[in-house]
């Protein structure tokens, strides 16, 4: 034992891996090496370890090795890369009915987070790394299978399932909460309203359709952060799908569409604005109670004001003049 200890105290330390190949059995800088127990726990056959498999963690030699830099746990960068690789391996071996198994290294990371990794997490940018097993946006665990599981950055997931962001697997949330408050990862229940809107606009081509808008707007209606600044901001964007349009999705601004104050009785209304509506000069939408409430809150009106109607007539006069004369009753 003393001979092993003497070898380790030199500038380079004898190391290997659990695989014990000729390439890995060589001299290492002490900080490159780990105690064998961690490689065994993680089943990590390529992790560099000291060439001393049965070293006692209570021994003086263990303490000395730790003092010269031998690691009790892998560094956070390597650990996250290992989690990603385990996830890929898990997905490759799954069939559509299989049950997803949380990466062994993720379990280790969560268990050791408070004691070994918290400071590195705080000072690094690891919240941007996509390593957390999550459900695709809008899907619950009952609507998913093992092959649906994706890896997400902690800064891009929220605990409550929603139509705009992925959500961590229920098992992942339970695992984290068993050891620490998941908010230490920066994970919250919901995004802010501004964050949700920005993400919606970034992915508008894939997210915003006549069919999906109802769920998205209803979700945003329950988020915090509505203020005058936000209303002014969203008024500049085309984000409301025009309903009943057959040729793809057309997005309009909040000032370009309207919501009838009583959509249940509006079909029998014969007001002057309704006659204009039939000629396509006014676009009414109805996405359901909660979604409509959100749109009202960000500036959508029930009917155009006289000035707004004048602007609509000017904006659309070319299309209006192309209509058959018999339909021009305005």
C-alpha cells in the first residue's frame, strides 16, 4: 500500500479506467483522476480513476490523494455531457411502448448537487445546456411515450405543462424535490407574460395557427406581467390568426381584428358593421372565453371605432374596389 501511495505523491499519478485498456493505463495529473468508487456507481467505464480500486475512503491515503487533487465527483461539464449521452443511448434502445428511464448520471447529479455542484452551477452558464429530460411542449405524461422525451435547458422549461415551453418529466421533478428546491435550477411554475409572448413570436410559424391559438391565448391569459408597456409592445406585432382563411395562416395585429361582445348572438345581427364584415373589411375572431379575454386585455376591441374603421377602409380599399359592384352596399 505504501508503494502505491509513494507513486501517487509524485508529479504524475498512476491512473486507469474501469475498462483498463492499454491506452488509459498511464500517468495522469492528479486533478484528471477520480476515486474508483464514483466510476463504479456511475458505471462509467471510461472515467479516469486512480489505479487503486479498493482504496478505503476512511484511510489517510484517501485523504492525501484528495488533497493533491484527485476528484470525488466528475466536474459538472463532463457530468452533463454524460447525461446527454445516456439519454441518447436510452432513446435508441426504446420502442414506442417502452418506459423512459432517467439517466443514472442525472440521479447522481441531483443527489450530489447541494454538496458538490451548487457553486459551479451558480458561477457557470450550465442553465443553457440541454440536459434535462422533458416532455414536448403541450404534452402530458399520458399523451407521451419514451421516444417523445427530449432534453431541455433548465432556463427553457417550466413545471406546469403548457403550449409554449417544454416541462420536466414528473419523475425528474420528484427526484429534484426529494433533495432540494427545484427553483435552485432556475425552474419556475410559469413564464412571465412577456417571456411567453416573445417565445410565441420566435416560433410563430410552427406555433400560431387558427387551431392552436385558442389554447395559447387562454394560457397567456393566466400569466403575470400585463401592463401598459406590454400592451404597447404587442400592438406592434402580427400574432392573431385570421379565422376561416383557407390558404395558410394569416396573422394580424390587435388593432386589425375584433371580437364581438356577444358571440353567441352575433350571427343574427344586421348592423351596418355586419354588412361591411360580409365584404371582408372587418375581421372578427372568436377563440373561446379565456383566449378572448386575453385579447381584450391587450387591446382588441369589440367593434372598430369610427377612426379605426376609416383606417381599415383605406388599408383595404384596393381589395374592396375589386369586389363586384352588386356587393358594394357601403
